[in-house]
C-alpha cells in the first residue's frame, strides 16, 4: 500500500515489485570467519575445519545469490596437504561455507608429530567486462591470507595452545 496525494491509503497494482540492480561483490568488503582461519588457536591436523564467507558489496550490504563458484579457499605450506578437496556450499543467503581437513608435518592424522605453518587464502574471481579475463582477488583486505598453525593430531594430554584453548 501507499499514500496518494489526498492522503488516502491505496493498493499499488502489481506490488510488491522486484528491483533489479547491478550489485557486485566487493572483495575488500567481503568478510570471512570460522575456526578454519583462526590465527590465535590454529588448526588440528586431521580435524574438520570450517569457514563462512559473507559476500558484500561496496560499503557493506550483503550480496544475495549465486556467486558461490567465484570464491576459492586454498591452504598452502611446506608439508601441508588436505585429506580431501575443499567442500563449498552456497547458503543462498549471501554467505558461502567452506569445509576442509588439513594434514600437517608431512604425515597423516595421528602420525603428525610437530606443528606446521600454513597459509589460508580466500579469493574472489573478478571478470573484466571488456576482456573477459578473470583475476583472483583476495577478500577482506587480506592479500597475504591468514597465517595459521596446524597442530598435531589430538594426544592424550594438552601438548599445545590448541589443546589448552579448546579442551572442555
């Protein structure tokens, strides 16, 4: 409903309307959070870790819809591998979930015996309208990504800061 010039309430024919905009994701305004990028506590080798990316336009409004394949999460480092490919889900609300299982120290699961430094990077593929070239741009003003430590697989006693901060 709307108020006309005479101050009367009237139903607007055809409403509500869907407005089409040329909103695009702004990699600098896009945010990421989750235990998979925790620089304080780090990651546990052989354990599932998660990251949620929220796509935002310039100055912060959420971008709702369908851009999931344009985001990429990579984990790099000497001796770092992934137990399986990074899983990605478009949550259809402007956010995208990533899940992965890092393996550190040139070893698998319980055999990982020492901490391994790793870099987690999240990028957004930007296509140039003129040339159609695609460039991977880091999100959230994090060109170098997140520096994380991959801790050994769970031992019987707390043997690291990870165990100290996450034990119940």
